[in-house]
């Protein structure tokens, strides 16, 4: 057993080292020197690949638990069928187009990663041990039907392909709790919503979605939804019935306001509306008493409602790149706040933030502060204070003190970027 483990670890480290430093060659439209460099890297990778294949031939089959053949310009999967106890295959960044059944011969397989290849066809065999499959950045036009043979699959990543439809057979994957379909061509229809109904985490970023189906509330198992980088501007009323949601991400969409449906999701702990066109935070934000992370940066927000004092569990508050003028005094009532980022606003007034005992990181750079928040430098648990590019009114001794503090970095107390 010890010999088998030692051999397996050797091969894993060996294959990992072989995989380092190799890049895909795209010879068109790049200068000659860089092309020569890439060709050199490819030739070196091919030589290392030969060593790898030789090592595979001379290795005791039962001793290998994990194989890493990444970034070695393989056009097809090498013969690994004899490794009957293989648990992990890592083969990202190759030129592989097809995955035959023989790839998955081991009945011990748990995790498979073939991202960044040219795969357009996959043939899985029946398997009850595989729990994670990553096929991102390939050329799949549909979710492979043979995936339904993976009875205990829990995580499926098919991002950056050319997939348009969500198939019915996903309903048969009772163990599937996370599916990543970012950057495809998914059309989210009423039917496809039903096919996703059993899944906890659904990632659909970058699919050019302009609206969500009215039956979105049928995602009854959903805990996390990611609709980042789409074209959404409104939500159907039924969205408010997704009362099991804990995380919702609408990063880079077209919202001009936070939809009222959001404020009925009482279990939310993470809410992300980065990069939208929001100008106001409604008072109803106070309804989200379980909120721990609130991301509203890159909008046009000019004021904060006092109802936010109800967010006693809030740990991360990100509001940089907005139009805030003041940080209200009541912010010191956010007793769980750990990180506060209000950089790149127009803030001229800041309360004594040292009163927030839990606060460890503060970013107030690029504002209009003329008074330096000295109290923060005395805060024992503060880890970082970023406050450069403010029009502070400081005398000579104060400026000298801060310059010395910043240059010394005072790592035992706080990182000051001034």
C-alpha cells in the first residue's frame, strides 16, 4: 500500500512539472520573435510528453491514483485504461477533440478535468463514483447525453462552449447540485427552468439573457443563482417566491433600480449588483437581515438609507465608484462589518469608524476628505487602510508622520497606503 501511494504521488508531481510553462500556439498575427518562443515551448513540451508516455508504460498499473497530462499538446487521450484505481484525470489545455469510453474505464474515478481542449464529443460509460466533471472551454454544442450515466455526479462545469439548450435528462441526475453554463448560448425557457428545478447552484453568466421566464419560481432547490454579464433590466414577480435563495448575482446587467422582488428573499446572504445603473438603494434593503455581503460598486448611488442599520450581519460592504458624498454616522451600528470599500466617490465627511469593533479593512482612496481619520490608526485589529489621493489638510509634522508610517508599512499593526 505504501509503495502504491508513493508511486502515485511521484507520478502526480512528475506529470504536474511536465505541464508547467506551456502555452497554446496561435501563429497568426504575432511577431516572429514571439512565434519562435512559442515554437520552442511547444517542442520542449513534446519532448516532455515522450518522457511521460514512457513513464506510463513502465508504471505499475495498480499504483496510479491521479494523472496530470495538462498542457502537453495531446491530440487524443493517451492509453490510461490499465490504471484501474485511477481517481483523478487532469488534462486541461491540450488539443483533444474526443473522449472515448476507454478514457473512463477506471471504476474508481471521482474527478475529471478536460477544460481548454477542442472536445466536441464525449462518451461516458455507466459510473457511480464520478462526482465532478469539468469540460469548460471546448466546442460542445449540446450537453453530452451520456452524462446521464454518471449516477452520482454532483458538479458539472460546461462554461465557454456553444450550448443552446438545457436537456430534460438533467432531471434524472438526482445528485447534481451545481451546474456551470457561463458563456454559452443558452436560451432560458419555461421548459429549461423545469429541467433545472432540482439543482442548488446554477451559473448562467454571459448568455445574453434579456429576460427570465415567468416560471422562474420553479427553481425550488436553488440556493445560488448567477446571472452576471447578461442584459437583464427587470425581474418577473415570481422571482420573489425563490425564498430559499442565499446568493444572487446580477453583476454587469442593465438594472436602473434594485427590483422590489429582491427584498422578499429573506434568506439572502450575498447580493451583487456591481456594474449596473442604480441610483438609489430603497429602504426595503433593511428587510434583508441575513445579508452578509452587499456589492453595489460601479453604479450612481448618492446616499445610503438609514434602514441599513438593520443589517446586523453585514460583513462586506462594497460601494466604490459611486456618487456618495458622506458616510452617515449610523454606519457605526453595523456591528459585524469587516470590510468597507467606499473608494472613488465624493465623500467629504467620515464618522469615527474605529467604533466598529469588527472592522479590519477600510478603503477610502480617491475621495474629498480633508480630515485624516486618525482614530483608525489606533484601532488594534485594523489590517489595511487605503486612503491615498484625498485633499487632506495636514501640518508638516502630521504629513511627515504619515509618510514614515506608510514607508515603514507598520506590518505589525496596519498596512497604510497613503
